[in-house]
C-alpha cells in the first residue's frame, strides 16, 4: 500500500557479473492495496541475480512516508497474462484467459 501521494516503485535486481537491472511500476491507486508487476524479460539470460532492492519514489526526498508490501512473489512471467483479455460471459473460471 502506498502513501496517499502514490508514486512509483522500482525493483532492482543485482547481478555480480552484469550489474543492476531494474524495472519500474507506477502506483495507480494511492492509499490502497494494489498489485504491481515488474517485467524483467529483457534480462532472462542473466542467471546469477543475488539481491533484490525495492526503491520507492526513487530520486525524491520523502521523509516519513510509509509503504506496505505483502506477498512478494516471482513467477515465470510477471506481467498479467490476462491484461486486455475480454471475459467470455458463459465461462465461470477461465484460468488461461
């Protein structure tokens, strides 16, 4: 959950051989729980990521802000595969979109 002002969250993965790689997501519902996705598919050849950093509103001074994180997870694809898919009304659960 982001503070009322919202902003961006940058996820940075650190590779000892390739350096830092990052992806940024924008908060669309400030002050509410929201699911953010980070697309690292451009770096899928890197296999030695050793550290994760989360940067909140990177490059800005924001003393006293509180951000909450819940259910941090990694999947093969972190971009919602159902984004932009029109639901079919006669299918109750279409897990593959």
